[in-house]
């Protein structure tokens, strides 16, 4: 058994299954580039058969990434597998990840297939996949609730068919660490030729045990962990990459394993994913939360000053907290900005797009003294490389709030080529702004989430706003960033409306 742990990142696939986190091609490329810099071994770029847009995104990631394997998910159906095979074709190293459910509850109620049919289909899927790549992964969906004897049978069959990686998912986040480790151990003991393949684990976090379960699997022989940045993912999310990697590194005495991860890229990657998906990181989140290395109590502060290790098991700079460097200011020119964007892996489709970003940078620098990398990320999130149509666009906004008087907002927006204006009162300036927008658009949407986070510190920091809107079964996250949070809120609201307007339809891989 090797002492290398393969880090399989599924932020762009399972992470994308979080409500409203669907990503455009360009956004996936930006995250994929950063994941490559971070040093993950495998990037699961999406589910190619979900829609033409998803196919194009997986293919674009496959064309871009050179230093990681690019993978597409595929249900065990011929069409899915062939779409995945075509999408990863440009990759220097490409993988197809095919899966089928193996638990009685899924086989009876979802698939309506017998055990024999499931085995037959799993084998067929692996064989179709092998026509495109010899790097084929097979997952037994809902392995946690599957019968052990049947799991052994399925895994035996797919090894014989040629699968190279066998993934054991806790799809519903039901397991506990000791049981999960035991399950992996038994599978490795009982499946014939188990030493010829890599055993992998994929844990969901419904009971808050995804990382613990994954680590238990590793202690029992798994050599690939499927995880996501910030633990993003379906429902309560997946095992968080940063926690897995730092546990392996910090407790080398226990695991004695290596990963290829450059841990100093963890915080920048976390910030990028958070800003692109609109999922903020809770302050007390391990490793990447704003308070993860903050010592509040006097006793702790005193201890850390005297001898750092008294209260710190990791160094903030080792996970990239010092990457938040002052970068640019009001006097910085086009070349300095261009260089900084290159360092941040941000490319512009045209000189025009760069000029628009430069213009916005200048406007921001007028209002904000110091410009950090995170500000630049936010700047391009909604401006230079936006792919979402700008059917709704903010032209002007005036919000007034005064103690004792109901806040009022006046907004002017364009819808296509027409301009509209409305003024409304509300419980606060943001509420009044949203009411004014709704007065114009009558969107019929439900506001599911409104959140504001400061991108950097200080009262002149940009506020990054996420607005989640739902309509007719579709959920989207809109984002906006500005030093004025009312403006950022209006931008976020209109961004969400634009995403709904684009009306991209996609299938869910697990339905
Ligand atoms: O949770 C799950 O079972 C999955 C599979 C498709 C691997 O995401
Ligand atoms: Zn999953």
C-alpha cells in the first residue's frame, strides 16, 4: 500500500449541487486553475450529460488543466458515459467516474432494478468508459446502506471489467467513523484483487461526520479521498478538503501519508470558491474561517506570544492566511493590474474586457484606500468575465435612511433596451431597494437567502452580498460587491434575476 493519498476534488461537481451554486464555464475554469495550483490530483469538473452547458464546461476544464486529472461524472448509462468520454477527450489525463446505486432502497424505489441488472449495468458502464480512457472510477452510490455481500459482488465485477478506482460513498451522511473504517477494511479484505485498485471514500456531512468518516476510511486503507473546498456539496455538504489535508499533514505521526497539496494555497482557494459560489465561510470554520487562528482570551494570547505552540497546532501562514497581501492602490497602473490578474489566474477574453475591469478598479481605488487580491477577485466576478446576460442592469440607486423615518430607495434599471424607475419604502434601505426593483420587474420569485460579508477588513471594505432566489423549482445565487452594501445588494438581486432569465436547464446526476 502506497503512502500517497490521492486528493480528488469534487467542488465543481458535488459542490455545484449545493442550491444556487451552479457555475458557468468561465467560473469553473477559474476554480479549476486554482485547484491545479493547489495541487489536487483529480478535478471532477462536472456531469457532462447534464446539459450542453455542463458538457462545454467539463470540456473547457479538460482543455485548460495540465497538472491534474480531469474527470466527468456519468450515471451508468451509455449516453452519460459517452458524453463524459467526449467531454474529457482533450485532457492530458482524463477519467470517467461512473456510478450506480447499490442499496436495496435505491434499487427498489429509484432504479427499479434487480441486483443482477445493477451488476450487469455497472460492468457495461465500465466497459463503455474504457473505450475512452483506461482511467475509470466506479462508485456504488449509497454504499453506506448497501448489503455487504452485494457490495463485494459489484466491486468484484467492476474490477474484472477494468475499473481502476473503487469509490465507496456515504451518500446520505449516515455512517459513524468506526463503522465506516470497518466497512472499508472489510471490502479490501473480501473483494478479490482489491490490491490492484485504489480504494476511495466519498462522505457527506449530514451528521457533521464527513471528515471524521473519511479519515477513518484512510486509516483502514482508502488511498483516495473525495472532498470539496469549504465542504461545499449536496445538502450539508461533503468532507472538506482543507480539513482532510491539514489533518493528514498535522498528524503525520498517525497517518504517515503524503499529499501533493501546496497548503499555502488553501485560503486563497477557499476565498475564490466562496466568492464564486456565493457560499460564505462561517467564521469558526476550521482552517479557513476568519477566526480559525484568532486567539481571543488573554491567557491564550499570552501563551502564543511566549511560545506559539502553546495554543497553535498549525501556522496560519502554512495554510495561506498571509496571502492576503496589500496589492494595489489608487496610483497603480494598467501593467501592475494586469500582472496581478495573471498571478491570480484571471484571464480576459478581450482587451475590452480588461479595460472594463481597469475602469472598475480605478473607481474602487477612489473609494477604497488599499486593494487586496480578494477585491480584485470580486471585481471580475461580476464584471469583466461575466457570462450571464445583463438583461436587468442597475443604472442608478439612491437610498435614504434617517432615524425616525421609514427608509426609502429609488432605483433606475434597464430591462433590455428600456429604462424603468421606481421608488419604494421598506424596513431598511436594502428592503426598500428590493421592493423598488420588484415593483418594476414583478419577478414572482421567492427570496430564500440574503447575506452580506466583508471581503477584507476595515469599514471601507467591499461588502459581498449573496441573494438566493427561487422560482418554479429553480434556485440561483446572485452576487454583488461594492463598498456601498445597498448598491452591492441591488447588484446581487439583479444578478440572480439575470441567472433566472437565462433559464439554463440541467439534469441532476443523482435523480
Ligand atoms: O454522494 C454520492 O454518492 C455521489 C456519487 C455520485 C459518488 O456523489
Ligand atoms: Zn456525493
